């Protein structure tokens, strides 16, 4: 019996976790797609996009 195919995985644009593509949140631009593992990573990316990276 054949093993079921593993789902396609993508990498979160913020924390770099590998997640199934079907479970990822997406932000699309004209020439790219960013994937996020959860709403917290998406919000972090969205804030940085608007205000630039946080400085320590």
C-alpha cells in the first residue's frame, strides 16, 4: 500500500516555521506571496511593513 502524499509545506515569513500550505495565512502582492503560521506572525509582519523594523 502506498503512503499518502505529504501536504505541500511553506515557510512562515516571520518565524520561519514550516507549515502545511493549506493551513497558512497569506498576504499577496503583485509578484509575491508571503505565508504566515498564525495571526500573531502576520500582525508582526504587517507592523514592520508599515513602520519599519523595530530597533532595540
